[in-house]
């Protein structure tokens, strides 16, 4: 079978292909994106594709991954083309062409730097996941992070923050405007934190650069949403059958897609609002709603589900006790914890999310959501607990969710299986010391101060709820012994 690439893409029948890639004037690169994972290719790259398809513009994307060469090896031989499959009641396919090249910073540093410092590069977006920002619990750049320390001393940056700051410094020297930076990760106040981290890094190296950035760097906050499970061989086969070409790395996602961007996006940025993105002054409200009503239940379901030996979100939604637990969590503890934007009907929004979780066409592995708990929980669960404790609101279900995460880490340790988490070593060190005595074990986990803020770890109401949750779920550590009654 022939490969999907410029030469062959026009032979595809019955599926939309990127016509702008065959126009007399090819779009120039206007965006550099850090972190070309599946989410980016299903979401922002798709919006940009729609924009160029309908309105043209020089918004081709140069993707950069910091270390891994997987995406560049898959997409460069395909001239950046890949297929997006929307899996819902009906399946829809589309070939996306907004990515022009994929670079690997560790190998192609001069080329990456050239892109970042080109006058034609107007915007640098990123999906580098929570850990990519190297922040501490207070949301500031963690200057003790070994990679950040290396970047403060070294030549060739290994972190996104180091790379962006070095490129911005060069732009200042060249007399260019800074590019706009756009964080598209599930991080609270993502734009503000990103901006602050870059300026903090610059401060360490060159205070004049820090003041220039403080005056000129734009970093709108965003909220991004679309469920995008990892690609599997079944999808590769399904896509090959449809397009009659081999695609190294097609992407699948649900048909729902949402992008809310702070209305400080400058005029020389892509006008994604023309193709469905929402510009608003209240991103925080949308982001709070999404982190709390989608990501918090998602993680809760992932940890409890894995403990109950379930495989996918869809499977978890077939378990009445788990669905009931999640519904109680949402109604009693999550919805009362925040003020939603005026235009959002919270109940309906939450119901729609649960309906999306039920999508039978999406096989979203709970294990995938369970990754990086130490980075995700401080964004999606812990702030709700802190808020509720301060406002005399309940925290029982939230505490069970956090206890489920700790037991999930223990379960991985007991199975001698990999724990995908930057704190895996510390978590396994704790798991090793656990002795099944809930008060003892709970104390050990709560001592992890990069996840649990000290005031939370010392709050008697929370410690009691967390220890109780841990105690009730603990039988799950024995294979096939999930204590469903503990959720009642
Ligand atoms: C999920 C998210 O993997 C996870 O942690 O909760 O990736 C989720 O699917 C997206 O945020 C949906 O927009």
C-alpha cells in the first residue's frame, strides 16, 4: 500500500483533504508548536487546518518535540499529513495538513532556534503536559528542578521554558517583537503561569530581558477540550481501509471539540474564532468548569476503575455504583465549589460530559488518564478540596478519589509495574513503607509535600476523610476484591 504524503493525498476519494497545501502559494510557517502529541493533532492543529482551509493565511505549523523522535519519524515522511478520525454515533475522517514539519529539539536545535527567531513566526503554542512547565505547588517556576538548573547554566535548552526564553532573548537582540505564547494544557491559569515562569527564568539570566518580557510578552489563557485516546493498530487499519493509503500515525477523537481563548490574542495571531474557537475575558470560569466537571471525575474514575480492574472509561460508565459515586461527587462537592461563567448551564454541561464518557466508539484507557497523577491532581482535585474545607463544604468523595490514587500507586508497586509519573520514585518509596495500617499509610502519602500542601495534610477533617477512604478501598489491593460497597 502506498504511503500518505503530498504525492498521494490527492488520490483519496470521498474524504476532505487540505486544499491549501496545493494552492499556488503555499502557506508559510507562522506557528511553532511544542509537544506534537495526539491531543494537539486532534485539537489545535485541526482548528488551524480548518482556518487555512476556509480562509488561507500563513499559519503552517512547525512542530517541535523536546526529545522524542517518534512523531517526526512518523509524520515527516508523510509531509506532515495525517488522518483524523472522529468517532461518535457516526465516524468521520479528514486529512489534516496544517503541520509542515516536525523537529526534535535535542537533534535539530539550530533549526528549531531558527524557526523560533524568524520574523514570520508570530505565535508559539504548546501542549507539553503539566510536568513540562516545571512549576512548584505555588504555581511558580521550580528553580530547583534539575532540568531548569541545567538550562540556567547550559547552552542547549532541554526544557520548554529554557528554550522559549533563549529564543525570546535572541528576538530582543534582533529587534523583533516577542512571539505570543499560548499554553494549551490543563493547567489552571495556564497563560499566567507560563508567562510568569518565562519571566522568572529570564530574571535569573538577564534582568533587562525580564523587564522587556514583562512589558511585551502576550500569553493568553486557554481552555482546551476534546477526548483524544491514544492511537492503536485498530485505528491504523481502519484508516488504511478508508483512505487506501498507509498512515503512520492517524489520530482519533470524539466529535466534541472546544477551545476557549482569552480575548487578549493579538491581531497578528491566527483568527481561530472564525472556525469555532471562543474568545472571552472569562477563560478562568470555563477552565474551572472543565477541570472540575470533566478532569476531576475523569481522574477519579481512572483510579477507582483501575483498582476495580476495569479497562476503559466506557467500561467504568457501565458500573452503576461507580456512576452513582461520580454523580454524588459532582453534585455535592464539585458544583458548589466554583462560580461558573454566566453563559454556562452547569448541570447540563456536566450531564453532557457524562454522556461523552459513555461514547461507545471511544476506547479511552483508564490507565492513560491515570498517568502523571502527581501533576494532575494538584490542578483538578486538590484545589476543590482546599476550597471546600475553607467553606465548610463536604470533601468525602474527593478524599476517596485521592486515596484511590495512593492505592493505585501501591498496586503498581506491588505488581512491579511501571508507574508513569515524574514522582514515580518517591511514590514507590512510600508504597514500599506502607504496612496496611490506614493511619500509618495515609500519613506517609500526605507527607508528599509536592502534591499535598502542608495546610491540607494537617487539616483534621481532610486527614480523617482521606484515611477513611483509604481504609475502605484498601481491600482492592487484593486482585478481584474491589469493595464496591465502599463507594456507597
Ligand atoms: C484526561 C484528559 O488524560 C487525562 O488526564 O482527563 O486528557 C481529558 O481527556 C481531556 O482534558 C479532555 O479534554
